[in-house]
């Protein structure tokens, strides 16, 4: 039982870092960046994405791994878990796919280009998709805790 709780604690810490990080970026950091000049804003975006995405590269696989470990080791496999866990897993995998799209799509374009218009359009796509993932994350948390 203790091992189950350890897995669940790691699972939840990963989810908090991922969804909480997106909430902070979307609701606090981005609107606050208007106080900077556009060029400085780009530098901050570059530094922030670099750090945050490095965190997500760790917590995203770890949340999937700990979730699957709880199911396979302690709950007897997918056949025996409740619909809310199925829904959580489905949404978690969709969130991961959205993250991979952001990373290898608009974020890669943002890093490679020096053209200002293309940078701004990549930033806009990143912002929209992080918004999508934030909503999915909030829905997934609610589904996760509502039994
Ligand atoms: C492949 C992905 C995932 C799998 C396989 C998975 C699986 C699980 C399992 C087995 C539990 C324990 C359920 C129980 O106590 O019986 C759990 C708990 C939880 N998960 Fe996930 N999960 C995944 C992704 C996510 C994501 C992306 C979120 C949120 C964004 C999330 C939020 C939660 C929450 C809040 C709990 C605590 C539920 C509670 O104790 O009441 N999970 N997850």
C-alpha cells in the first residue's frame, strides 16, 4: 500500500508541476510581459520555454509511467479500473500529444527563425495550444478526483 501511495504522490507532483506551470505561464507570466520591449520579451520567452519544456520532458513521461504502474501493479490492469481512470489516461495521452505537437511544431519554428513575424506567429500557436492543454489538464484533474 505504501508503494501505491508513493506512486500516487509522484503522479500528483508531476501533474501539479505540468498543469500548474501552464496556468502560471498562461495567466500570470504572459500578460505581465507587456511591460517589456518586444525584443526583451522574445528573450524572456526563449528562456522560459527552454526551462519549462525541460521540466515537462520529465514530468510528462513520469506521470504516464506512475499512472500505468498504479494500474498494472496495484489495480489488476485496465479491465479492473473505473471509467474515470480510463478517461484520465485518455486525456493524459491527448495532453502528451498536444505537448509533442507544441514542442516539435511551433516551438521548433520559434527557435529556428529570426524573422519577427514568424516568431510572433509561432508564439501565438504556442500560447493557443498551451491554453488547450491547460483546459484539458484542469478537466483531467477534476475527473481524476471525482469518484
Ligand atoms: C496516461 C496517463 C495517466 C494514467 C494512466 C493515470 C492513472 C492514474 C491512477 C491509476 C490513479 C490512482 C487512482 C486511484 O486512486 O484509484 C491516478 C490518480 C490521479 N491522477 Fe492520473 N493518470 C494519468 C494522467 C493524469 C493526468 C494527465 C492528470 C491531470 C492532469 C491526472 C490526475 C490525477 C489525479 C488528480 C489523481 C488523484 C485522484 C485521487 O486520489 O482522488 N492523471 N491516475
